[in-house]
């Protein structure tokens, strides 16, 4: 190590030490942080957080320490510059605008526009290796009006690799930003995981050991931007009269007829459709794989659902959207599948705009809150003493509360619940 590198390393370490001391001392007098498992001075509970199935550990800590715990993990805020995504963007005028248009093209009133495309791709599904390609092609055409040439289509390959890299970037301990409490802090209240952090590590040199996130996040942001720019290709096809009906074409028509359209309407199209594509392709694939897993574990459920399908639509015939309302047990299987093995078990992040105090515990401004959906969907007082088991019959009871809870809650609940139900069924 050169002398200049050694000096930079030493100065960075000293700065992190003093900022860490300041960060720990900023709790207002008379308040305290939520209790939790003991951690190391600089890395907190980073080593306690597993690289997979973190929600199981979070649930264990919630039970062990009451309803609150503290720890450290994950990546820095805004590492992907994802303020365009309504699933994670802060609440504000841009978020409200994007959500309005998202609801317009994927809400309950619009889902019938996509039935023909969904039926076509569902009928083409043959083997497990086609699952990602099938959903990718379906959602590509639904969103952009672009038909994939094959499972090796560049659009589909880009989607698969980008989504996988986003998942890998979220593994605790991957980057330097996971190591210091001044970078990220994870808390839990109720059955919610709270993450606080600042932007200090953005200024760490890229050559610093463990700071590879500076380079890799830049590469990943470029991949995400390439995915979002598909709307430009779709828009060009619409304007040339060479486009199939899609979410992009609906928005272009909407803005074309609106003399008061916002100046950034092209960005709205790009961001709203990008959110739909990136989230739907991953979650829909996960739901179908979970279904196959559940049916292998519970063949008696599969037989009962198959008997209902044979009775309603006939043997050897696939159900149509018109049959959906008559398939009571099959719909219950779908609802139980989402509850029993949620595809987003840790929920989506929400950020505090101001410092807050909950039951005497200090939660600082900037804290990012994750609802532990996996744990919430297993509350025995709501779902019964067998909440850990796969039992579709619980949803045959119309009094079952929160039947759509797996789709989200609060302002960020999925607007396209009906569309998602039909797509995954």
C-alpha cells in the first residue's frame, strides 16, 4: 500500500469513528433506541443478519425481544437512484402523479384490455424453464406492445440479469456501506423493519477496500435506465402506427388528448411502465414457482382444485377469464399461496420524513421502514392456530379479514390487485 493510500485509509477510518460517535449520541434526552440483540461497535448486527431468508430471523428477533429490535444491514438509500419507482419513492407530488397514471393503465377498470395477451402466453407455457420467459414476454407485450422473438430475446435477457443483480446488491455485507452504523441502521417496531442511513459513504474513494459498490451501482443504474428506455422504442412504434395495444399506447393517447399534460409526460410514461414491467415479471414468476412447490407438497389440494376446474370448464380445457368468478376453491388456493409463501416477504420500504417517537423509542428522520409481511401473514389471532400451514379452506370463509393483504397495505398497496390476481391465476 502506498503512503498516500495509507493516509487516505487512516483518515477515512478516523472520520468514520467520530461520525459514528456523533450518530450514536444524537438521541434526544430521555429517549432510547429500540432494544435488540447485542452487536459489535462498528458493524452492529451485520454478522447476525443471514444472506437469505432474512425475514425468518427478523421474526425470531421480534418474538425474542418483544415487538422491537435493532440491528444493521442492507444497502445505502438511493444507491439505485430509484426515486422514479412508485414502490419505493418518497411520498410527494411526483409519486401521486405517477401513481394516478399507474392506476389508470393497470387498475381494475383496465385489466380486461390485457386478457387476450394473457391468454395467448398462458396457452404457450409448456415446461418449468419457460416460466420466466413466458411471464417476461407476456408483460413485455402488455406493457410496451413489443413481442419477444424467443426466450433469448435481448429484452428478456436484460430483464433477467438486471433483476438478479438488484437482488444480489441487497444481500447484507456485500458492500462497504453495510459495515458502519453511520451508513445504514436497521430497526424494528411492531413487526416492521426500520432502516436509517446517510450519504457519507458516497464520498469514499472507489479504490477503498470494499467500496466496489461505487462502480457496480453505476453499472446497475445504467442497466435499469436501459430497461426504462424501452418506452421510447414503444412510443416510436405507436407514432409510426406499428404498435400493438399496450400500457404505453394508452398513456400516449391519454397525454395526446390532454392540452394540460405535464411537461415531463414522457418521463411519466417511462417510469410508470418501467415499474410495472420490473415488478410484475419477478413477482409473477415467483408466484407460479411457489404454486408448483405447494402442489408437490399438497397433492390433495391439487386434486380438489383440478376437480373444480373439470366441473366448471370441463376436462382438458383451460379456464377463461369469464370462469374466474365460479372457481371459488381455485381462487382460495391462490389467496392462500400468497399468504403462506409471500413473494415479497420483507415488504417494501417507506421513509420517515421527520424524527418520530414510538412508545418512548426514538426513530430518527430518514429511517426506512420495511413491513415484515411474512410475519404479518402468519398472525395466529387472524389466520388461525394453523397459520403456518398451507390451508386454502381458510379463504372459503368470506369473513376472513384482509383477503388482499399480500398485495400490500397503506398508500403503496398494489393498485392492480384484480390484474395481478388474474395474471397469477
